[in-house]
C-alpha cells in the first residue's frame, strides 16, 4: 500500500518530540509509524498518521517545516527470513531503498515495513508479485 | 581590447588623468567653497583655509562628508547652484531616518548618463542592441541612469521598470532584448522563470549589467550559465550621481571608476587615514565636475580595495573591487574582515531565508564564528543525507565567500529571535 509520510524538521533538544506528539494528540490523531533520523544538531521525524490533512495543518500552524512524500507500506512475513524474502525481490528488480523502518504492531501475523524509494508504484508491483 | 564609448578619456595615460583630476578638483573645491555655505563652514571648522588647498594632493587635509551631513542639510543645504538651474532630483531611502535628496542640473544628468553609456558600451552595447531596463524608475537612480545611458548609446530602450515578470518576459522575447539591466537577484529570478516556462530558446540576451546589491562570483557564474550571457557589474550611489560611478569591463576583475568625474580614496574607517593603493578600507568619493550637488570626500561606508594595475581591456581608469560590505557592520574574525551582508548573500543564493544569526566567540585564543540558519520548506527533505549535503555546500560556499571556516547550525523556523523589525544579527561574545 502507498501511504503519505509526514517528515518534520526537529532540533535535537529536550521536549521537542513531546511537543509534536502533544500537538497531534490534541487533534485526536493516531500514530501508525514513527522513525527518527538524526545528526548532532538536528533530525528528521518521519510519521505515518491516521489523519494526514489535519496533522499537516496542525504542525504548520505551529511553524514546523514539513515535507510529505509517498512511501510504501510493505507486508513482511513474521518468520525468520521474512524480510530477506521481500528484500530479495526488491534487489532483483534493481530498486534502491533510501531508508526503511518498521511499523507499530502487526497485522494478521505479518510485520510491516515502511520503505522509501524513488518509484513507489514500481515497488508496489514488485512486492505484490 | 574592448569597446569604448569615450575612448580618448577611458584610455588616457595615468598622467593625463591625474592632470584632469587636479584641474577639475580645484575648480570643484572653489565651487563648493563659494556656493555651499554648509560645506565652507565645515571646512573652516576643521581649521583648513581656502589657500591650504593648492592641488589634489591636499585633499587629505579636508574633512569628510557623510550621510549625516546630507540628512542635516536636507533638502537644500548642500545645493551648489540656484534651484532654477536644477532639472531633476533623485532620492535614496536610508534604513533609518530621513531620505537623502540629490539635485542635478542638465549637465549633471548629462555626465551621469555618459557614465552609464560607458558601462553599456563596455558590455558590448551598440546602436543595434535592444536594452531592457528593469531597474526601478522613479526616485531610485537605477532605472533613469541606465535608461539615459542606453539612449546615448543609441540602443532601442525598453523602459520596463521593475516587477511584472510576465510582461518582462513577453517584451524580452517579442522584441529580442540583447542587454538586460537589473539587480542580480532579479536576473536570477528571471533566469528561473525562463527555465520554468521553457523560453530559453527564445532568449537573445548577450549581456547583463547588474548592480545595486551585493552578489558573489558564484552567483555571476550561475546567471551567466542560465541566461547564456556575460554578466557585468555596475556600481554607484545617488549621492555621487547614480549607477555608473564605476563599471565592469570584459575582464570581470573589478569595476573601472570614471575618474574624470569622480576621485576615489580608500581610508581606514576608524582613523580616516588615507591608505595606499591596494589596501582594503572604506571607499571615499569626491565629485569632480558636478554643479548642483558637489560632494567632496563623501564617505560611502562601502569597504573595498582599489587597483591601478593596467587592465587588459585597455582602459586606464583605476578599478575598485566589488564592495565586501558596509563599514558599520564589519567584524574582524581571525584577522579577516567579515560582513553579515556576505553571509546573507550566500544564504539567499543557497535558498535559505535571510533570517540568520552570527555568533562570534573566542575559544582557546582563537576566534570562532557560528551561523545559525533557519530551515526552510524549500531546503527540507525527508532524506537526512540530502540535508547533510546542503549543509556541507552551505559551509563551503561560506568559506569561499569569507575566506574562513564558519560552523553552520540548522535550526527550526522562527527560533531566531526578531526584535522590532530588525533582527539581532550579530552576537559578539569575545571579551577583548
Ligand atoms: Zn578593464
């Protein structure tokens, strides 16, 4: 499934993550996936949320810099070698993954990964084969 | 060798130029002394008498004029002739306080337009060219100056004034403009708009004459590539006449000062001492043959250096480097002169908002400079690697501009405090 991911620029200081999750909680927005990439000074908080539009509006209202990108939500068998079997297909199709992270919880015995690639439609085709 | 508008004077020998400057200066000093009581009092108060000034070598004895004098004397206090002889005013807005107004007689306008014509011809302009002037017309000298110069050269002049990009591009393509006169930032914006609209093949521009704001060599290269032109500098200030006080030639190594009309000195901005050729300091101009608004030793606050090295374009006029900044804002870091405006230029070129903070400190007896920059929507990416790359390219662009390393910190939007209108740009924590 292709979903929109919200990326938020964050400074590495105490309370920053608390502030953002607070803003989303106030609007009754649920987090489905979360990941942070960071350097010493700053980081990128990546989110998949239940209601993108109100999340974007709420964060912009609070002066956050945001970028919205399509990402693939890929089902992975929750067994040893599960991720390997998926990545084999992707590699064989010559698709480069910019980054990936796992999603909260599991679905019908499957884990799920979020993958960021240049062409989400192509990846969707490859993993559903 | 280049193209000249007034070859005889532009390529005169240094001795001849000095002779002309000496002769004109003595006349101009007499003119100001006799017709501008404000100036005469200023000179007398400094303890100098008329007879002390026997040649242009004595100019260093005279007091400086500054923007404060122009404000004090507003509007007529520095006028050197009857109002009935004046045909024009131009005006410049300061960041603070009153506007400054300069007056022109017919001859003053004429010599100013000659200076602009020299700049246009140096950029390859002839009567076969179509010159699009998108500097503002009105009180600002940019539009009227280049417009007059373009007439003198005989170019077909498109008096566009600033703004309205759609109309600019329509005339540029329909009328085959070959020379573009505007600010470098507007040139960059036009280049972008041309690319967006796929008009590159319809553009016939060959040269651009850009001034009125700071810009770097990187920005020049970028504009030249994107518009397929050669980009020339032009420099001037309303108080002295307007654009064309100095202009770039085909060599692109500084701007030739129109020395038959303006005498340039470089001084130490703190002591006022005249510095030798090649030193960096504050640029001071003396008008040599202005009737309405003669200014002797006017401090521009622009920091740059002069060069009297022979230029391969054939002109013998001394060249000035592009001003690096304003003397008011100059910081000395690791012995190097740094101006916030240089940092601002780099930030804008790299797509960051011009909202920044410079923190200067001294750690273990070494100066450090840190620049806090607000992240913008344009530069943000979900990919940390890309942000890192942009940050690195910002660091190296700053190094290229400043000559020293600056630490860059990307911060969240609106975290750099803004005081009333003007932000606190520089925090100097050094205890010296
Ligand atoms: Zn030259």
